[in-house]
C-alpha cells in the first residue's frame, strides 16, 4: 500500500505549464517528477469524476482512480507519445472500469438504444414549480438523468464532457468505430435534453 | 484539449448545465499517495527477468536433443537390412530365366518398399559391367539354388554406402557428377574401347573420391585394367 508519510502537498509542487500532456509525460518518463505533478493536476478532477459517475460509491471511484494513475506511473518507462495522452489515460480508465464491471457481474449493454430505454427516461420537469426550474435544480436533475443513462452512452458523454475527447478518441478508448461512438453520444445528449424538457 | 468542434449534435446548454453540477475531486490524501508513488524510481519489472528462462530452456533442450541424436547416428554402426542387401542379387539374376524372375518377384514382395539407394545402384552398375562374366558364372550355378550374395560383395556394397554417407556428412566437396554417374561414364568408355580416356577418368575419379570403394573390376591391376 502506498505511504503518505513523506508526501509533498500538491499545492506546493504544482505549477501551471503550457507544455502539452505528451511532453510532460515524456519528461516524467525521463525522470522529472515535477512533470507528472503538472499532468496529475491537469487531469485528476476529470478522471476522478469519470470514475465517480460510473460507479456506485466514492470509495470505489477512488480505488479505480488510484489504479489508473498507478498504471500510468508504473508504465512510464515504456511510454511513447503515439497517441494523445488523454486517449491513453482514458483507455486505461475504461479498461479498469470494464474490469470493475466484470467483477460486479455487470456487463456493458451492447444495445445502445431501444424504445424501452426511451420510455425509461424520467419525465420532464414541466410539472415542477417555476422556482424549482432554476439552474441548480436543473443541474441536479441532469445528474440524475445521467445516472439513468445506459452505461455506454453515459461513458461517451463523460468522455466528451470530462475528458474533452473527440469522437475518434472516444471510439478508440471504448473500442468501437466512430459511427458507434457518435451514435452513443447523440443518444445520450438527446435523452438528457428530453429529460430536461423545458430547458430545450 | 477540447475537441468538441467535430460534433454538431453537442448541446452547449447541456454542457453548461453539467458544469453547474458540483465537481468533486479526489481527496488530498489520495493525491499525496499518488504523488509519492510517482516519485518512486522505476522498479525493474520482474516479468522481464521471468520472460526468458522458459524459451531459453526449451531452446537448450532442443539443441542438446538434436546434438545427441546426431552423435548417436554417427557413432552407431550402420547395418543395412539383409533384405535390402539381397534385393540387388535377385535383380542381377533377372535376365537369366523365368525361374529367376519369379524369385525376383518374391523378393519384391518380401521387400515392399523399393530402395533406390546407392547400394542397389552400385550393384546394378557392377552387374552391367560384369554381365558377361556373370552369365558365365550363372551357367555353372544350379538354378534351383538361389545364389547368396558373397560376403565380400556385401561388405563392398556396405562400404560404398558408408563412404557415400561419410562424404556427405563430412562436407566433402560435391562435384557436378555424382560418383555413380561418373563410374557409369567410365564403364561406358571402356565398353567403347576408349581405354585411355577411361583410365584418365578413373584417375580423376580417385583424386576426387579417394575413399570411394570402386567395384571389383575397377580395382584390377593396371595392366589388367587396361585390358578391359
């Protein structure tokens, strides 16, 4: 298990940098720990939320998150900048998530969308009072709608929203072709929009 | 980093709303643990060291096995099957009559797989060369008794085959003509009466194949050999 005895506070070591992720990772591979710290600061929040929004608890999310970063750390000697770092990072995360699903005897549904799923989406909040249609309420509702999405569509949305990945990168990370990734994302957005109703 | 321009279906309003959701981050303790791990030097992967022994051991076993088999093959005395040795003898008698033909057929049945090796070819060559002598000899041998191959002849055949194999194994230079072909040519020259060329050819042959045992009539003294 990792020790936190001699850890340096993150705020003290992280400095903003204009270097690309790939350059930072290569510098880290060559022994510059500070480069990793910058990389970590850049991506820790998004990756953590990507994990958190797809599993049940904070503890599980932290475990997945830690495993992904440890893989990056342990495989740094073999890192080559063949793809974007974010694609590499989220591919590791996707694989770890699939392992988690398997361990939980869950499977990512192969079917992206059907009529039953459409009807399962919560009804729009059109009946709620005007005060409850505030942005904050809508955001909370969006989170609920997100949780109700099929896993593949939710993952596509999170890769887009949190990771900032392109369609090609989403396809690469999730191991599907571009059209499938596009379809998943389109369905996810459409369902969220339909769920929010009045917002559209 | 943000590559959303390629997606026309992206809903900026939903994206903006998503940003309103509380954005949790990992705990400071987790941050520190990971940064601590990142500072550790790269550990030599145990799998790299474990990756080699099995293939190396398999290769070593393979090399040793092949070496052992080859050594045993070299050191074991070569003993051709008796039936194989006898087959040419029956073939030698093929022109002598129907009774001999029947014997030949029996021999073929007894030795199901034909052996087109050096021994039988040599025997055929010698038979052709000595056809007149053999005819004389067979006239005096009773037909009812199949003539066993003389011990000297068997040894000679065996010696030729071994010498041929030895020359193959020891990497002796290969010539454009195989020894048997060469000897056939020399015999043909003799039959045509071109003894001088045959003699020169035989000397050349002996230079190239000093260990190759010649058929009996090739080993005659020079004055007799010239008479052939």
